[in-house]
């Protein structure tokens, strides 16, 4: 047995632990983790504004790959910390779990609960430069090489201003990419501006000279309006708030027709609680009680049958924002994704019930329309359940469901393991059929481009052959009748050519899934296949073909070096040019393939893009294209180039 004693125990000094295990602190070292560094510093600026200090936050992306965040708050304390004997600002940037957010003395409410933000950003950066204006002085300190202090805290001069500017450059030794995404940061700042009304957020990109500014007088009301901009509304946005308790609550909601999903977005101290929690539970309970009680008191319930919560939330968009003091703030898990504070449930429940009940009683025309919509949803749900029960009782009913003669089904009845490949064209479909694993993989070729469902009614969609086939093949219904538990496939994989037509087909299919089968996306069951762009090959001295594949130009150069002199390069124009063996080995075999999982990380960004790109407003789409597409870019084709 190997010795295991004190000599095996490793002690990591200062921030070394962060650099050794960065994923423990920021989730990953890919683009998501990279941007988490920005969110940590922005959160500190937001906390100042949240507590009434400063009303402008500026984020700048610099040409050297660094990012700076400037606020107009009180400025990080620069005096000596008595317990450690070092300046407080140095302590905050070099020590985990240090800061002013562990009690209510400095911050009434705060997003930075764990106190690791500034120090983690510093630890994972090539340099971190901090300038603080407070107490009439301009203070400066710099850290390099993973958080090591360079020189002492110095006073650069005098000033009447106040606030903190943090500029940092991520370490390429840590991250797979160190290029900040303007769109990603823009969306995050816009979301923050909605939540923190009357605070100005400015984003500047020195790399491209792009610039955006966000400022909202009405906060959550404008957030809901933005999310629902392309939908048919039943009534106006209804807003209410309560600051009488130690838990402050602000809510905005609106109902829309022809929307078969619920969009509930919740926040605690400006942090998105993606996994919900007690505040969301309270909201659902309150709105269900309010609608049912109104319907019952006004004799609007059919056969005295109460509505279920899902019936009432169909077509609902709601933003829930809570501010809690640290003393009662509880999150479930390190990621702050789910609120655990029990008091929040009853406070939100009672507030929503009283406010929405009052609104229904004061707006009877809206109330009647809403009850009718909820009852239509209930009827559709009951009809779907009845149809499923009949189908289970009569095996022939399933056999009568019309499936495309183009579908090549999977043999397995273990639906959660099955994969449906929706393939562009008959040629690629035939190749995929030969290259598939027949046990678990089904192939459905498309006859042509699907319709844009963002502007179609349900009856038009059902009349369309392509969508009717997809609906019947998946077997879980559509729109209000969709039930993900009935899906015949654990993965829906869109497999198209790597060109503009293929990208267009992907967009059309994703728009359909988003509007009419959204749980497939939210449950992580929709994927996009990524076929290779290049085949690199040569014949060796023994007459054997040696080959490899590349998915981009960087991979192409690496593959050339791997194959060696005498290689040839083939640029695939489409899936149909691949043999069944090549398609299987590169794109369909779970051991080798590359899939992109589709999710909704930012609903505001998704709604905006669908409204612009798929909506009816051609002028808005033209403007977006002019701002985001380089029409002078040349597509690079390499075919059978001999070396």
C-alpha cells in the first residue's frame, strides 16, 4: 500500500488555488467562464448602484484584449485593514471571501454573496489595474501574473470624483479563448439596466468603435414589453411592487395570444435565478389562486371545474425581482441558481394574489378575455389527454398516425435513447440512412425549406407537409398540446450543409421548436450537428489512403502537418458529397461527432433576434444586417489542392 501522510497534503498560497482549479470558481474555462470575470466586476458596480451610490456604469473593451469596468460608487476602501495591516483594497483583490457583503453594514442587499468576485478575476488575469477615487484622492494599485501585487498602493493626485475603475486582461494560459463577445456583454448590461431602473449602462468597444447605452425609466415594464414586442397582447403590462417588508418585491407581467409557453424570469439582488426557487413558487401559487377565485366568484368556471396552474400560465410573460438583505438570503447551491429563503414564498404569494385579484376586479373586460384563454388551454389539455388515453387503449390508433414515407425509423422502443436526424435533402438523407446506427438513429429528410413559423397561425402550420411530418414523427403533440414526456426521441438533431442554405434551414427549424415545442429546447433535447468542412488525405507508399478531417481553418493547418507532404484537401460543399462511412465517422457516431446543444441562456436576446430576423418588419431586419454582416467577406473554398 502506498504511503499517505502529511507530505502528500499540498498547501496553495493566496490565489494559487483559483488558478489551479478555476472551474470551481467560474464554472468553466471556455467563453462562459471568460465572461464570468466581467460579470464579477460588473456585479460589484451594480451593488453600489443598487444601494443608491452612483447611477452610471461603463464597460469598455480595449484593443489589447482587456476589459475595464467603471462605476460612480463610493470607491473601494483604501485605508489600512486593522486585522491584517494591509490596505483594504489589496485584501479584497488578493484574498478569497473578503469584502463588505457579509453583513448589512455596508450593503443592504448585494449580488456578490460569496465575496470571491474581485479576487477571482484578479487571479485569472495577466494583469489587473485598479483606480479608486474617494476621500478626495486618486488611489492606484496594480497586480500581475495571477494576482501578484506590483508595487505599493499609491496616491496619484487629488479629485472631487468618487468611484472605482477595474481594468483586467484574462490569462490565455487559463482560458480556451480570451476574446470578449460584444453581443454577450451588451445583452447582460441591457438586462441589468431593466432590473436597475434609472441607472445608465454604457458599453464601448474600442476594437470596432461600437457603442451602446441602456437606460430605462420604467425597468421591468419595459423588460416585458421588449420580450413581447412581436406578440399579440391581451392587455397592457401589469406592474406592482412592495417595499414594506425586509424583502422588497417588484413584478411585471403580461398575457399574449398565440403563445403556448410561459416565460417567467426571476432575479434576486439582480442575479438571475435560473433554477427558480421559493419566490417563483410563491408567484405561481398567487396567480393561480387569483384567477380561479375571480372566475369562481363571477360564475365563469365551466362545470365548476377549476383551472390548473399550467392553463393559467400559458401565454404569460413575467419578471420577478426581489431584493433581500444578506441576513436572510439563502441560495441552494454555489451557483446562486435557486432561492431557498422560505419567507419569500408567502410574501410573493400573498402580494401577487392581492394585487392581481384587485386588477382583475377593476378590469373586467381583460379578466373575461383571460379566463376564456385559460379555459381554451384547459380544453386543449383535456382533449390531448383523452386522445392519448384512447391511443393507449387501442393499438391501432397509433398505427393510423400518418408518418412520412421518407422516415427511416429507429428499431429501439427505448425512446430516451433514440435520436431523430432531420436532414437537408434526399441525397444527404440517403447517405445518412446508410451511415446510421439502425438501433437508435432515425432519419427524416426534408423535401425543401420549411416555412417561417414566426408569422403563421397554427392551422397553417398543421397544413404544411414538412411540419406535419415532424410533429407526427416526434409524437408529442404541438403548441398547447405538446407533452415532452410523449416524445419518441431523446435527441432531435438538425443536420444540414455547412453553407448559408443550411444555416437558414437550421434557423427555420429552431424558430418552430422555440415557438411550438419549446420544452424540447429547455430540456436540452435539440442539437445541431457539425459536419467537417475539410477532408485531408493522401496515399502512402503501400497504397493505403491516410485521411483526417478539419472543422475550421485552424484545424486544417494542423491536419496538413499531421498528414505530411503530398496531402490533398477536399472542401465539402454539402453532406451529399460524403460517403456513408465518412458521414458516420465524423458526424453521426456518438464517439466521434461534434454536436451543439441548443439552449435559451438569454431569453431577451433570443426574443430580440427572432423578432428581428424572423418577424415581419423588413426595415428592422435590414438595419440589423447592415450593422452585423460584412458583405465584402470572401468565402474560402479549397478543392483538391495538391502539394
